[in-house]
């Protein structure tokens, strides 16, 4: 079991670096997880993380890449709902990395 320390809190992460307790997630946690991935979150990142959390609330699962792209296009339009935009934001692994930063479980369809 891995851990992440944010301020005075120590959080449990699974072997792949995803939060064990999804209720522990906050913006500070997302920033710390992003920093561990050498990524600084911008408003564009936050827009996708918020959308992912909305998807999870609606469907109780983290989307793989294709459903993530379709859902993003549906909610934010085709200029943001495309693989080029999402790959650029999330280092070529948008479904896995975005889910991790959003405090959600690893998408089941992702290797």
C-alpha cells in the first residue's frame, strides 16, 4: 500500500497510485497527485476532472478513453471532447491519469 501526504494528512493509495478512499478527495489532493505525476493543473485540467467526477456520480464507474472523449464532447463540445486535447492535457493517458487525479478508481478497461 502506498501513501500520499498532503499537509498533515496521510492518505492511502492502491498499488497504482489511486486513492483507496474516494471520499478523501479534494482540490489539494488532486494538486498533490498531479505534482507526483510532474503535472501542474490548469483550468482546462480542472474542467475535465470536474466532468469526470460528474460522470462517476452519474454512472458509478470511471470511463475508459473512448467514453471519456464522447462524454466530454457531449458536455463541452468537440473542441475539447477529442483525443488530441485530452492526450495533451493528461500526458497521453487521459482516462487513467484523469481518473487518478479526480480521485476515482482506475478505469476497468484501461491496461
